[in-house]
C-alpha cells in the first residue's frame, strides 16, 4: 500500500534523510522517499499511518492532515 504524507519543516537533503531513516525503521516499510521541495513523503509497504506520522514528528517535523 502506498501512502503520501505532507510534511512541513524539511529544508534540505539532510532533512529528507532524517525523515527517510525514521520511517524506514518501521515494520512493513518497503521504501520511503522524502522530497523537501514538494514537502511530501512517499511510503511503500504495509505501514500504519499513525506510526509513520509519529516517527516523522519524533524526528522533528510536522505532518499535515
């Protein structure tokens, strides 16, 4: 299952890497790609949305509903 989340606070490649690492540690993630220019994170796999949001917010970014 693919998910696209809108994320505020990413401003560089390091931000993308931080979000990708945080989400990538979740069970069920097949791939994750953050794009700071589009302010999005694309997640492939069987991942609980709430867990992904928590991981991104724990990394210091804000997920928009």
